[in-house]
C-alpha cells in the first residue's frame, strides 16, 4: 500500500523518538507526581492541534553542584520534529542573574491537511468525476506541503542560529529562576493567533535554586509542567507540581507521547483552549 505524506510525517517522528532513546540508553521511570491543573476541552478531530513549548535553561553556577545538564541544540531535536508534524511555537529563555528577558521564539504554521480519498459510488461515471476532483486536490496539497516543509526547515535553521551563541554563554553568578518562569508562562498564556486549541508544555531544565528573590509565580497558562535536573530538590519550582526527569531527552519523549505521534488530537491527551 502506498504511504501518504501524513503517514511519512508520523513515521519520521516515531523514528526520531526511537533514535534518541537508543542514544540515551533508556531511562528509569520518573517518580509519580501530580499534574499541573489544566483546562480540558473536546478533542479537535479536524486535524492536529499545534504544540506550544516554553523551554527554560539554567545557566548559573549552582547547576555544577546539582549536576543539572545544560541544554544543547541536539537535545531539542524532538521539539523540532513535533513542530514539523503538528506546527506550533517554541520559546526559549535562560535563567541568569537577570532573567526578565524576551524569549527566543519560533512559530511554525500547522501543516496543510491532506484531502480524504472519496468514497466509492455505484455509479462508475460519478466515481470517475470524484476521482478527478480528488486528484486535483491531492496535487494541490502536495504543492502546499512541499512549500510548507521548505519554509519550516528555513525557520528552524534561523532559530538554531539564534540559539547557538546563547547556549555557549558562560555561567552567571546569580540565579533568577522566577522571572524566567514568569516570562515563559506569559508566552504560553498569550492568545495564539489562528489556533483555537493547542498543547501547552513548560519544560524547565533547572535545579530551582533561586537567590534573587523575585515575587512567586502562579502559572496562568494552565500548561503541563516538567522539571529536568539531577537534584532531589526543586527549590522554587516545587509549586509547579511538575513531572520530573533526569534528562531533557527523556522529558521530551514524554511530551511526544502525550501529544501523540499519529497527529490525531483524539489520542493526544489533554488539549488546552488557547485564550
């Protein structure tokens, strides 16, 4: 049977997840943690809900003592694959001595929807007419898909180029966790133009050891929260009631699992209504 363009996208994402799993050598099951409260709505069965991810990366001295990893572009490969199949947005911010800075952002429009094959009719002439119309729609879809892929690949390359020098920064002397968290939540709480529903994820790669003392943060976005670190302590991130992981790859595999690799929202877990 001939694979459709959508099937190839699904297969590519599943293969990407398996490659990362093999490279990491597996990981232990995370401790059971309560989920951040979220607002569930009816599944949008008309297509894939986009994925909006805020990634917070700690670049302060305490991560050496807590053995918290620093993120790399390779670590973000699964984010890029999710955006290639679902569309969405990614915003990256850094925990430093002053973390109240704008996120580095990328938006990928949702991919064009493949037309459904026509149902067979008892009338051969009608079958012929509907097939011709379907072939035209399919050809138009393939043109749009190629254009979308080219644009998406270009957006991802620009995003990588922006992040590369920022990821190479030296470690800061103070740790302003809460302002980075506040900016990431603000990004996720924004009304997403053109999208009525989206998967919202906040992934913080930090030990949470704040020593600046900004005001506490209550998440307004309703995003699912994940914390990645090598420490038994969460510091000021304790209030997130987040899932916990030791590696960023393992955390992103959880996001892939929750969102769904088959690009059907009905099987993708919770979907939050964009505001």
